[in-house]
């Protein structure tokens, strides 16, 4: 088969698999969308882009679409990175428009030097277009020494506190610009529906509304106002449905109809695009057998045309090449480039062979297989973000202009986020808080490790070198010793991770010694969970805690001493066999460098826990259904499924008690364009101050498409002194109750709806149907 025949075959395959599918969008809606998009663009910037595009050669344009990894452009000596001649070759000769990644943790001054060196080379090019540098600032600027690291996103979501997420984003942007880096590959907006997936901790949980609310706060905190020297461009990832593979393993196929994609996976991305996000990174895997990087319907029809996204789309790591090598869609990389660029990819994270990418893409344009207009659109989008970041005027920012870098103020913000994230899941007989003079045993593989507190994307990709950079922070053990006094705290490992092995490998060291020590204390702090991991190295075959950790727990229970189970984990590991024996259970997720301090303050009662689960915590390895499910999956169906989680979504205890009363609606009958106002009174009926997250769930009782049992539609976190009552009101547009029907249209149908807040409920009626 000749090359032409092969290309025609691939075009037929793409068409048959839905790549050429046209969005069913009305003329009026499309016209309105385009007018809205144009109104958001800066006319002055668009004029500059027009002028620059007219001057650019094809080679210069294609170079802007290439992104290479820094480690391919130099090397390190004694931990300090220097560029080789390859950097000048990439930037000057091949006009590469973007560089990413880290050569290893560097000082902020070294980052300033590296970014400045890159931009000096960019100034040697004919048109002097600055290079856009990007880093994975997943929970702070984790590749720059001395920055402030926050809890991972799953912990941020557990705070249910929009303001804390916003503040963390503001600080992350500030410290990134202090290092000279104006672009972050975050936030992760993947829907955490499959707890087997190794990146679930990188996202904001399992609910589309919660993810949307937190994602919007992150986008606004990082970007607004874009162009300020304290702000970054975000990258929304991983668009979309990356987090819900059928197998649960990283970068594998997801089987999801478009109706479900739109109902659950798309809303967080749509909300963040509406908030002004300037970049989107693509799902590395496949949806229904189609690599997302060549899915024009997903990338262009939905994201660019329907949502009106005016930024640019970047691939994930080496993913155009994966279309050829892994997914076997094409017979060579050149064809994979053709399909990906035509599908809507604007920039390729190559990350090494920039010569091959630019050569092939230039050839594809000259052969007429990629249009000049597609190239111009991609480059326009990339240049737009560079202008919006003001890189043409200020290509480098320096730490000397950022006096708050690594400040106590920033560290306090990270501590506050960790403190509000920690979730009290069980507290039999008010075991917690502990008295300050209590005698304690601290044990378990997570007890004395900064690596496990931080998780992956911490100083290194897998987080395996975290201990080298965190000597000034407190592990759980050190924080507990500081809070309760060294003389009151014993430590025995019991079980230890094999730090040079796989993340899931652990071994018994001295369980007998732990049991002996437990006999001489008042309480046991049993610190279990996971070692650090992310992406494919974090794949898992069994959600249960390891046999060694379970063995340690069971041995300690036999001592008869109250055991406080502390879970330090990126995903919910099954604890059914040991949960019953625990006097109290705390989930601290991956709270980062101040997690030990926050936990110690909660154990002593200095802080009242207020975290709520952003995920469903499963009881069994084969019962992983989330809280969003159909009636047939619930207990009311005697012929079907029954979900039975260990702890439900949104659950979390406090050291005080909250009472809900006086639930009311502003009326009982609504049209689709109106809003329902939910009013409820919350009283702190306990003896100490505490924070409570008021959660509003709404159920569509009867619908033409089987409705979900309930959905989160609003929340607000409040702080109440003991004995104080507060009435809050939450307005919820009726249109937000729309579901996506089998024709992929959003529709609100007339009928009855049920509102649930705490243990209270009220009903209302929608009087007519409407498609949105």
C-alpha cells in the first residue's frame, strides 16, 4: 500500500470512529458563542498577533508549536544545571516556542539564571519571540527549593473551603514568577470516580460540582489578572475522562458514552474555561478506543467551538508519538502528527526530538495534508497567551522583586489548608482530642516520613527524594513529640516501606517491639497508608492495605489500648478488616510539609477538625460505586445493586455538634429560568467553636432518563462559636438541575424535586420543561 492509500485508509478509519462528527448546534447558539468569544479577546493583542503572523515563515510558525524538555538541552554538575549547545540549536535554529520540566530541584536563583539564558537565545531569533516555560506546580512550586508546598488537590478539596484554595493558588503563582516560570501544568480537573486510578489524589474528588468550584478558584487565583507579574497561565488537565479507565490503570481505555462525558466529565473543564483558563492539556489515554489526541470531536468541536476556548491545547508527554507506537493508529509518527494537529492540537510536548517533529510538520503543510490555516490558528493561540502574559515586554522575572517568597505568611497558609483538610471519620466515646499529658506510641510506616506526607510531584516526579529537601519540617512523629513532649512519646516502626523498591513494598521490622511498647502508653497512633507514587508507576492491583500493615494493626488491637488510626494515603485503601477495632480514624490524605504539625494540633484539640470527604470511601474492593449513582444501584432495588461504603461522600466529624433546623425554600413552584433559594439554620450545639460545611443535595424524582439518586448542588463552609446559630441561604439556578439526555442536550423536565440538607428535606415542582 502506498503512502496516499494509507492516508486515505486512515481518513476512513477516523470518519468511522467519529472523528469527523459534526456538533449538532443550532445556528443561533453558534453565532452567539462566536460573538461572546470575540468580545473576550483583547483587540490590541489580536492586532499585534496579526502583524507578527504576517512576518513569520512556516518554519518559525511550526517552531512555536514545539515544546521540548529541559533535560535534553544540557546537564547537571554538582546539582547545578547548565545548558549545552543544544539549547541554542533548539531555540535559535529550530525556533522552539516552549520548554518544560525540571533538571532536578534548583535554587530560585538558578531558575532565574536558566530562564534568563533561554530568553537571551530567543532574543537572537529574527522575530525575538519569547519562549514560554512551564512547570508542574501541582501543589505549589515543587521543583524550586524553598517554596511553599500545599496539600495535594484531594486534600484541598477536603477543606471544602473555596477561599483556602484561592489563596494557595495566589501564593503558587507568586512563587513561580519569583523563579521566572509563567506557566503551570495545573489544576487537575479529572473526575475521581475510580479509586484504583493512581492519580486520583491529584484531583479535587469525585463530584463535578465540587471539582468545578475548586477548579475555578484555582484558575482565578493563579491567573487573575493575567498580565500581572505575579500571575501564571494555567493548564487544565487532563481533558477529559482520563481518570475513569475501565481497568483502573493509568493511560488505558475508558468506555464512556458522550452523554456521560457531558454530564459528569465535561462540567469542570467548561467552568474553568468560562473562568478564563488559557491552556488545556489532553488526556493521555483513549476514550472508546480513540486516542484523545486525535479526537477532533473532543478537541475542536466541543472544546474550541462549543465552549469557546480561545487559549491553546498542548499534548501530554510524548503523546503524539504514542498514537503511533502505543495505540497503532498510524504506520509512522508523521501520520500521527497529521492526525493530531488536524484534530486541534496546537503545541506538542515532544519532548526530545524537536528536529523530527518540525521537519515532519513542515512537510505535511507543504504536501497539503495540514492546512496553513490550521497552523496559523495554532500559532495565533500560542502567541495570544504569550502576549497576555506580557512576555514580550518582561520575558524574565526575578526573585529580588518577590520579597514574600518562602515567607512565614505563605507557610501559615499551607498549614491552615492542611488543618482544614484533615477529616475525622470515627471518634468512639470522644477518644479525641487527647490530653496533653497522655503517653503515646507512634508507629507504622507513615509515622516518620516526609515522603509519605507529600506524595508524588514533590521535589521529584515520584517524590522519592523528598527527605533530602524537608529536614526543616516535621514528620508525624516529630510533630507529635513537639506537641505532647518527647518524654511522653515512644516510637517503634513496626512496618517500614522499602524506599528503594516499588512504592507498595513494605516489610515487618519489629511488630513485637511495637506491641510491647503499646502496653506502657495510654494511646497508640497507628500511621498507615501509602508511600509516594504517581502515574503508571502507581498502578495497583488491590486496594486493600498491605498484609504487613494489617498485621501490625491487629497485633496492636490485642493489647487493649485505644488505637487511633491515621490514614496517610493518596486514594482510599480498604480498611474494613481493621476499622472496627480503631477507637478513632483520621484521614490526612497527602497534607504536605505542614501536615504533621496540623495533625498534632488536631490530636491535642488545639484545632477542631473540619474536613469532609471529597470522595466515597469504599468498604470492599469490589464495591467502588460513588455517591452519584442510579436508583438501580441503591438499596431500594431488591433485584439490583446496593452500595455500602465505609464512609460516604461529604462525611466528616467534628469535636463539637451541629444541629440543622428550619429548612425552607423561597417557594414551591419554579419555572426553568428561575432560582430556588434554600434557607437553613445551623446551630453549634456543642461546647467548642467549629467549622461546618453545609451541603445541599437535590434529587430529580422522576425523569425521562433515569436520574441520579442525588447530586451536590451547593455548599458553604461556616464557622460557629458554641451555642450560636446561623441561617444561610444558597441560591441554585433551576437550569443547573438539567441532565444530559441521550441526544446530548441539556434539559430540565417538569416534575418534582427533593432538596436534602443534613437530615432535613423539602420538595418543590418545576412547572415546565426546557432545553438549554
